[in-house]
């Protein structure tokens, strides 16, 4: 450590940066207008240094957070010598602004000390609509980005304190929900102002040069910590193959091939062999692909690593140009989140042999993103949410229920908020029995949510996955239950694709039911403690029949179910003789 760096003061300043970023998150959440930002928490905040390197990030959406640096480098290069106090920059385009997809809009504000830029206050938020051929702007059927909505290069939203009124008007007329979109943009600006104010307080308290010096050291310190952590993972090349079910009514599987090389305190993630980019809105920009790799590694490293740019220096990401995960213009990107979740899942699968006690079996696949939209009294409404979530089992406990995917620290919208804001009634919300992947530690159960339409007309668009390729188990664990999208399940029971390329038109009284995939199991199901199986049966998470079939556990029914340990021993012995240990597992390592 440098002689002029006090390690205690470094910790104080590091956590001060974290507190600034978290305060920005609270400001954005509390001032947002749309449910997707306010309730689903689909946004991120960051404080960056003068070079655009993140110093700290709010605990929101890791898949977004790792992309800040690329966007900031582009902004700084483009506007070098033309950045003024009072400027606010905006952008969203994956190709012209290093963005992610068009609904995710960046707002960035420079922080000055005298006449020099010393830091940046930055935010990104998923907006309820940015135009395009599908309400909500997640058009899975789009064949080019022009169909997805309003494209914004990096431009000044506010110039030296003066609003760019023409741009505000252009945005308002191109989106279906201008009140919510402009309101959320102003919430992002408020968050940036919060970051600016609190960073200036830090500069005043410690001195600007001191803060900047400690910021540079924080990057170097974090890089050393990260490399030390990576040295604890056995060196080698670890591979895994995963799939996205495919688009539309006749889906063709989309392949993700990951090769992770661990060597001398560094990691290389190589996506060679992954499917080419597709004519459908699931192509992630390369900055987003990098962010997903950083997320996967953060989840398996043990140290309390600062959330700054130094972490990323130890991880190199490679992807062939023109592949699904590094597309070329004008590939559409609107629903790229599903590919992001799958990249993280794929990398966790690759790292499982190297770090078996630090990973989970496969999750439910990230959020399902249903969009229900229409017009009520002549005014557009667009409901969308990031519906989470179930994890796979681990080496030490069962998979969790009702939690977000590690790639997005987001939340299910409360039923009351949906019903008060939209012509929708939630008629079912809960867990689905017998859907967890069996294992010594089972996966989490599927979640289900049922939406009844109360408007005369509405359209439904869905981004989901994991039906043909349900969540896999690890080390002999079983596969989780598949996902389903059903219209009027008690009547016509119409099955919809997992990734809809055409919207479904609904009428008053129609019901949409989503059943999320269940988490994969970890370890041999026949090694699960029978008492845990009994407890699951009592709680109606597992039926008596499924307990016998999947776990070899015999439960005597009655008002108070009880274990039959003698019959259980016989059944387990027979099942071990009749089936291989990984019968329930798609993937055994």
C-alpha cells in the first residue's frame, strides 16, 4: 500500500462512496412515477471518477451496473472540452451510446471542482415505454432496432442549466406514457443531483485531491483483492453449454457456449461457439455481455469486494462479432435481459466444478417480463413488471423462493399497486407444489401469478424461458419444473410461447396465468433427509406421491402424515438399483 494511503481512511472513504450511491438509489425509487422503476426497482445508480470509472454502485441491477464504464468513456470522448457545469446528458442506443436496450435510459451529470470535472453522478432506469411496435418496447418479434422505439445517442438533455426543450418534446411525443417517462427522467436527474451534492460534501470534508487519490487507490486495491480471490479457484478451462428455448410459435433452440479460463489471478470468459445474432429482440450489446460476466464472478468470490471499476480489470470477456452476445447493427436488443440471465446461468454452470460450494443449481431463469397494455378513456396504459423468482439448491441448503435472480436485484410488484394503477386484477399468486428440482437440497418451487383483464381490450406480450430446457440440477440433482404461459386456464387453456413474437389480444374477463420454472436440485435426491421431505409434504410443497417417486421417501397419509422409515429404506434401495444417480438431472458434472 502506498505510504500516503491510510487503510482506515480508505475504508471510510470507500463506504462514503457506497452511501452516496445508495442515497441516489433511494432518491430515484422515491421520486419515480412508473411501477417498473418504483416497485420493480429496475434501475441502477453509480458514482464515477473523472475518467468514468465507477467508484461505487447502488445495490440494484448488477446486469446494468457493469455497463456504466463503456457508456461513460463514450460520453467523455465525445464531449471532451464541451462539458459544462449544469449539463445533464442522456442516451440509450446500444450502438451509438454504448447502451443496453432502448427502454434503459442513461442520465449522467458531471461534478465540478472549480472549472474541472472531478467525478460523475450517473443513473440508468428501465422506462415503461419508449415507443416501437409493441407497448413497453420489448418487441421480441423485431427484426431491426428501428422497430424497437426511440433511439437516443449521447446528447445534452440539459445544457449548462437550460433544458433542451426540443428533445423533451421529441421524447414526449414518441412514447405511449409521456407522464411516466418524463417523470422517471426527472427522478433520475434528482438522483444525480443527490449524488452531486453529497460528493461535494466529501470533497469539502477531506479535500478534492485527497478524495481523487483515494479513488484511484480503491481501483488498484480492488483489483489486487479480486486477483487474490481468483487464485483460490483451481486453474484450468471450464466449459458449459446452455440454451434459450427460442422465439415464437416454432422455436429453434439458441445455444450459449461458455469457456472460462482461470490462470494466475485472472479470468477469461470466451463465448466462441455461441449462436449467431438473431432476428428477434434478444441480442445483448457487448457492454451488457461484459456486465453479466462480472455479475457471475461477483457471485462466486467470497471477499467483500468494493463495487468499483478495479474489480473488472481481472476479468476479460471475448465474444465473436456478430454472435448473439456481441451483435452488429441493426440487430434488435429490446428483450436482451433474457440472454443476460442465461449468460450468468451458463457461467455458473461452467464454474461449478471449480467452486462447487459457491454455486447454486440452475435458477428459474431470471425474471419473466409480462406486458399488458391498452387504452382506457383514450389514454394509454402500459403495465410491465419483472416477475421473480426461484433459485436452485446449493451444497448447504434448499433453493430459495420469491427472490430475485443474482443478475437483477429487483422486486415483484405488490398486488395492491397493480390493482390500484391498472385495469388488472391479480387472482392467484403463490407457489406450485412438486415443481422443485429434486436433490439432497431441492430447488425452489415455481411461482405462479394470474392476471384478469378488466379493460374492454388489451394486448399481452411475454418474455419468459425455461420450458424446453428447464433448470438443470448439479451433481445428480434433478431438473426443475418447466415454465408455462396460459390464457384462460380454466376454459380454453391456450398455451402461449415462452418468447412471444406476436402479441396476444385479450378482452375483458380473460385470464393470463404464468407458471415460472422451478429451481434445479443439488446432489442425489435419494440422499435427502427424509425428515426434510416430510416437512415439505406437511407444508404442501411436495405431494406424497412425488415424495416417493423423486426421493424414495414413503409417507403414511392421514391428518398427521408420518414417515415410514422401513418402507423408505426398501424403496430407496430399489430405486438406487433401478436408476442411475442422475436420472433427474439434465446436467451432471
